[in-house]
C-alpha cells in the first residue's frame, strides 16, 4: 500500500467506526430543524456540505417553508455552529414536490464517501476536498447522495451513488456539459432556476444556469 494512502484510509475508518459521524439523524440535523417552524422541520429540499475526505465542515439546509419569501429557508452550520438562518433568495417560488425528512435517510455519508474514495483510488483521481449534495432525484424517489471530488479548488468530477450508497456513475469535470459538475445541476434548474444557480456556484465557483 502506498504511504500516501494511509492517512485517508485511517480517516475513513474512523468515520465508519463512529456512529452518526457525518449524517443521518445527527446533531447537525437537529440544529438546523430547530430554527424552522415546527410544521416544516421535516420539509427539506436539499442538504449540501463541504469539507475534507475526513469530514464535512460546512452544512447548508434548504427547507420548504411557505412562511419565507419564495417558500425557501436556508440554515447554515459551520463546525457545529449555526452561522446563517434566513429566507433564501431565488428567482421564483419553489414547490414541495421534492421534500424529504433528513432524519429518515438511512444512508450514512461515511459509506458514500467510502464508495467515492474507492472509485477515486481505482481510477487514480487525486483529491483533498469534497462537496456533497443530498436530494431526491425526482418526486417519489428516495434521496441520494452525490459527491464532488476536488483538488484544492479544482473539480475532479462528480460521483453519483445509489439507494445503498453504492457507486452508480462518475461525471468527469470538463468533458462536455452533460458530464461536468455544472451539468450536474441541469435537472435542478428545471425545478427552480435560482437554486440551480446557487448549487452550481456552491460546487463550481461559477454561475451560468440562470444567466
């Protein structure tokens, strides 16, 4: 085994051995939900996160909340501390078709990151940071994780996982719109364009989908 792989594998092992180390009914969920009207606390449209392969440092929750402008409220938590809670600015009102309760998601993010890391190792993709997204692919479908691999600030592509955290497919960065990290958000803009732009900017540092 290459020496450079040992720190990453050790970090992944630690995540797997610590229950609730990243997601699925964690304290982060509870903190975010506690800042939303009780009747909408289980109405989540997206969960975003960014950090290192060893753990997520920043979480963004987007709640469907009819009491907020355009029906959307954002809660941001950084290293366990709430740093933002406000209505999210989008181009038009959003619907509740894709909402889910994060506490009912049974896919540990540690398993998803392990699947992503396994693929990266097998295909010699170097990375030192990750961005993650949890959402329903379509109404009625179970929420799924997606992982963007980055080397510093440069995208190395997006990994899609399935209902059991297994690898489904890889979309490399810079290989055409349908296969880039930006193309990853095309289905989002069809639902509500503003959030598509927010998510594209969050993942890629660029904003093109609503221009």
